[in-house]
C-alpha cells in the first residue's frame, strides 16, 4: 500500500538520497537538475525554500512511500492560483511500471479537491512519454493543447475536480 506524506523538514536527507539514486533514470525523460541540486548545502536550502512555498499555500509537495516507508516517488501541486494548480510527479526506477504513479496521482487529485479546495489541475508531458500520458489519462486528465517542452513536442492536460465515481475511495 502506498502512503502520501506532505513534505516536511525531516524528509530532506531521504529525499536527497532518492533523487541522487534516480538521477540518471529521471534524466532519460526530463532535464537533469544539475550538479548543484545534489550538493548537500544547496539541497538543504532548496528544501527549506520549498517548505516556505508550501507554508504560504503556493505549492503542496508530497512524498510517495512504499510499505516499508521508503520514498518511491513525489507528487506535487505547484503554482496554486484561482483554484487551479499544476501537477508534477516522478516515480523512482524501482517502482516504475507497477501502478505507483497512477495510484499516487489519483490520491493527490482527491486531496486537491478535498484538502486544498482546488477546482482544476493542469499537467504537461512530452509526446513521447507514453507512461506519463497514460498516468494522466487514467486519472481523468484530458489533452487540451499541443505544446513544446524543452524543444520537444508535448501535450498540456487539464482535469476538472468534479468528483468521479472512483474518487470516493
């Protein structure tokens, strides 16, 4: 069973380890965050900045934990404004292809409506990222616009936060 935890200060060491462990894996589909991101002092400062954004209600950051309490992914709601936020997520290589992203995104969509009062979510992915497109479509996101992401063809998705029949779980 997956658990979502809202980002906290004490998550920093485990989160840095998760990101470092999956750096090459993530770089296959999204731009690398650069060496500075993985330096302990810089990561700690960035982590504190994320917590400040979360405290201000600008963003909502969540870690996805496995049955043993290990971080296997992240699901974030960013740039909250006028009842809308942008969804972002990543699942580590160990958990990829096991339904983790689909389940975690579904949980965050429910939280977005109930805990955060959001009425819509947007997300984007590259056209060639079939796994990410599948996660979004399985969670009632609809493609609304062709876009370019880092010079690659992409798609912007939108989801209305009207409850779906399976959103009551």
